């Protein structure tokens, strides 16, 4: 039962658990994952994990979703390219016994590649030489607010087009001129003559990984070339395996890009010891009971009643306008019924408490079901409008 609890992490805002549970037809998988990818990153990870868990009872649909996720999430050229979501899919495929042993081994190898230099981690160092010197340089020798690694092949037509775009991009060239950005072009393969014949613009460092460590030791996951990795001043990965220069430029234009990297959380099932579960997070203030006249607590109780009585439109009416623009009222229909299919019938809930979850003031109530309990978590904006609602296990809320 505990194992089941860890997999039942329900996110209601952004996408409907009902749709995840209903096993959408293969021809709808594409639009389904596109809508998941558009959600808040944390919710998207949870929803993708829940979707894979739901499809695990239908191996044929599970394989179709796995194939689609590999094609859409892992391809840098795809508009919804997302390594974090792809890792969620791969982790599920390797941990569960839906696939054959050979199939799981393939997914394990893909997962190893996806974990290398993931967003938020420190990029792996490598060596390179330049055409004018045999002196060995290293990535970690470079010092700037941001470092843009441009993995390329001189014999690649797309690489040449991207190189020309880099050379003529005014914004990126100005950053280079101001010494805020270093562009490092790296050829990771073995044709030295090809590399030496190629011409590179003066705004970038032209490097060749002469030791071939990138390829031989598989230091970087390079599914296609060209691709970009954008690092901050501490060599933390901001952008990974990105094929679009526009997306790189957009990231560079974000305020405080050099300091603003956030590592995407891994969605994993894990056992929590009683000692660990009893220990509150260091940065989290212990929950306090919500006052009886607290407007958000009163509103939360009303939303709870809407959820119990399957009043999706009423829940939707309590959402902020920003959230409403991305969802439909129907996403809340039968939400509690879907949870009850795993947890048993709803029995009761406890008084509302105020917690800080991921730095956000949240209102929580423990809902009791026949087979266990889940926390309903509701978050509000400054105007008292709901911006997030999810259900999590007691173990999860203590992580």
C-alpha cells in the first residue's frame, strides 16, 4: 500500500487527472503531452509521472507514450523539448516492470545519458585545443557571467547556418564584446583536417576535443548536432541540448540569468523512514492552525465542498485569471472520484493548517479515505484567488 501511496501524487491545476486516468487514445497522446509540457514545471513533472503510472496497466499504450516521449521530449529541435519531463518517463520505464528486460535496459541507458549535465548541475569539464596552439585548455579555465558551448560538426550544413547566425546576432555579439559571455565552439569528433579547414567567426573560441574524451567517455549527451549548452559563471547548466538559438537568446535576456538557475526536481518514488518523516524541513516553519475567520481558510473549506460535490465550475471560478486562461472548468470534473478509485471512498477531513511549501504560503487539510490519507494543498495569490491545488501524500508534504 505504501508503494501505491508514493505513486499517487495528484496535481489538479494545469491538467486533469481524469484525462490521465482515462487512457487517452494513441492519436490523442500528442496533444496530451503538449498540454502537460505547457504547465508549471513542478506540476508537469508530477502529471507526467502519474500518466505513466496510469498507462502501466496497458503495455501497448505505455510503449506508444514512451516512443512519443522519446521523440518529442529528447529532440532539441522539437518545440516541447524537455529533458526533465523525459527523465520522468525514463525513470518510470526503468523502475517498473511493464517492459521486457531488454527494453528496460535500453531505457536505462537513455536515462544515464539524460542525467549527464542536466539542468542545474555543474557541467562536466573537458579539454580542447585551438587551431593556433597545441596548448591544452579546459572548459573550467573560462571565466564569464555565461558560457555558451556550441557543439558542432564543420561538415554539417545546419551547423554552418547556426554559426552564421551566431556571427551576426547583435545581442550575443554585444555580450561577448562586454566580456559577459564566452562562446566556445567545440568539435567533438576525430577528423582534425576537417576541423582545421573550417572557418569560425572571431567572436567565438574555436576548439577541438583532441583527446576525444567527450565521445569516448560519453561526457555529454549529444543526440544531434548542432546543439547548445548554456552555463552560468559557476558552470551550472542553464540550457541543455538546445537546438534553437532563439531559445538561448531568450534565456540570456532573462533577468539575472547568470544566477537564476533552478535545478528541476526529480520525481522519484522513495521510502521515507519514520524518523525522517517526523522531522520537519529545516527551512520550513512548522504548520499553524488557520484562524476561523481567515478568508483563505474559509475559501479553502468552500473549495473542499465543491471538490466533494463534483462542482468543477465553482472550483474554476475561484482560480486566478492567469490560471483560467490556460485551463477549462471541465478539468475538475470527477477529480475526487478518480482519486477514490485508488484510495477508497472519502470519509472526512481535518482542520485547515497554514504551511510554507516551496516558499509559498499554502493551506492544507488532511483528507481521510478508506485506504489512507492525502493532503489537499491550496495556494492563493495576493488577491485571494487560487493559483494551485494539488493532492499529495503525507510523506511527500514532509520532503
